[in-house]
């Protein structure tokens, strides 16, 4: 006997009025990440939570339970469902940053967009590129600026000239004149000049070479007998000698100033530049002075004649034995003057050569620590190419 009495009607509830109710979460559209999980659990949920769609009771409960599920899967009726469906149909906005989702979260899958500009910092370049960069930096570190080299060359050239001018100035002085006239073995004057006369008249001639007086400074001198002490030809030659001496002194003073500037520059810009310039200059000076000494020893007369031909016109520097210049400055005087000039230049160049010799301590002063720092920079950059080493900063 079947019970045909109508079943009590369930209250009419609208599941769409309160979409936030947890009991109706199953009716909301499933997300893409939970589609598979919802598909697996849908039959069990549908069988358990099946509700009749109508109050007539003409259809079984099992059949009515599938209608809400199919209706929810085909057309969402809640406000949240419709918004989700509309958002799914519209095209997603392009992400602001590469490798991230439109919502601003990084995507887990592969991205076809361009990499970020800073992404290259995270990628180590090939070993060949790292080696090439290191080689270029080392080559750039080894290349020295041109200006310090120029000042070193100028200092090496100026050094022998300055020494020669200073030695000439030491000889062209009353002190050397007094030493010469009073030294043993110096030839006397066969025409009547005593040592005191030589010292007096010779001092006039030496002073004339370094002062700004005119030719009358010597032309107005007279002997005890009232005759003119120096002939006009002698005064003319002394004027030529004065021009050469003052020009050499002026050039020497200019070269001293330029050398001082070069030294100040090299001390600031080049470590050891002053030492290298003076060392090269001492070598040049020694070579020149030794060569001139050899020529003078082989033929002093020829050497003396060629020297006068360079600075004076022919016929203006030859005199007779009774002339005042020859009586005051005989041949032995010029031999001794040449020896003193050569000895002073040779001594100064030798001392400079010894003091600037590139010993291990002078060459390695500060070089060991600098090399260690450069090696550390290269190793640090090889480990992390994004860091700028001290070599590139130079």
C-alpha cells in the first residue's frame, strides 16, 4: 500500500538573496584552480544536498537535485557570479611589470613578456666576456698618462744643461780666479804683471761678464803708465763673451724654473716620476761629460778651437801673447777651468745617479700594497660583475 498523500512542502528559499551564506558556497562559480577538485566532489555533494525544485512532488528528489547544479554551471544567477563571468569573458589587462599577473602577483608559469631592465644584473655574463673585460681593465691600468712622461723627459733634458750652467757660473767668479793665481805651478806673467795686478785686472774682467755695464767698463781702464789696459779688439771680444754668458745664465734660470714646475707636477701626479726623470738626466749628463772629456784629452787645442768657432766669429777671439787678455788668462787657466767645470758636472751627476738608482725598495715603495688591492678588486669583480672595482674608478 503506497502512501499517496502529498509530502510537506519545503519553505521557498531563494539562494541568491544571500550569496555570502556558507551553505550555498557550492552554487557559486568555481575558480580555475579549483575546477578539478569541484568536479570530483560534485556528485557526492549533489546527492547529499539535493533539494526539490518544485512543490508538486511529481519528480523524484534525485532528479530535482541536479537542476540547480546544471543551472549554476551554465548561467550564474548571483551578483558575484555574474561579475565573475563578465570578468572571465573580458580580456585581461596587460601586467605593469614583466613576469607578474594582472593582479600584481608574480606568475608561476612561463612568461613571454620582455625581461625587466634590471634582470641582467642577476645573470652572470659568459666567462669569455668576463676575461675580456678584466684584460681591458688591466691594460687600462698599465697605460700611464702622457703628461707625466713629457715632464719626465723635459726634466731629463734640462738637468745636464742646468748643471753645466751652474758649473760655468762657479768658474766665472773671483774665488776661482784667486785660487788659480795663487795655486802652485800656475805660470807667471813674463811682461810684468804680478799676482796682485792679475787679481785686480782679472776681477774687472770677470765682474764685467756678470754685470749690466757697457763696454766702457773695460775700455776705460788704464795701466800705470797711462796706456789703455784693454785694446778695442779685446773689449769687443769680451762683449761677445758677456752676451754668451748672460744668455746661458738666463737660459739656465728659465730651465731651473721649468724644472721646479715639473718636479711639483710629478710629485702630485706621478709616484716616483721625479726620481725617474733625474735618474735619466744623470745618465745623459754622464754620457755627455765623458764624451767631451775624451775629446778634450785627445786634442785640447782642437777642442778649444772648435768651441770658440761655435760661439764667436772667426778672427775675433785670437790675440798675441803680449795682449792683456792672454797675460791675465793664459792657456793653463782655460785647461784648469775646463777640468773644474767637468769635475763639478761629473760629481753632481754621479751623486744624483746614486741617489735615484731604482733599488728594490724605491721601486716597490707602495707597489706591493697597490698590486694586492688591484688583485683583490679583480677577484671581487670576477665573483660579482655588478660591482665596480677600483681599477675602473682610476
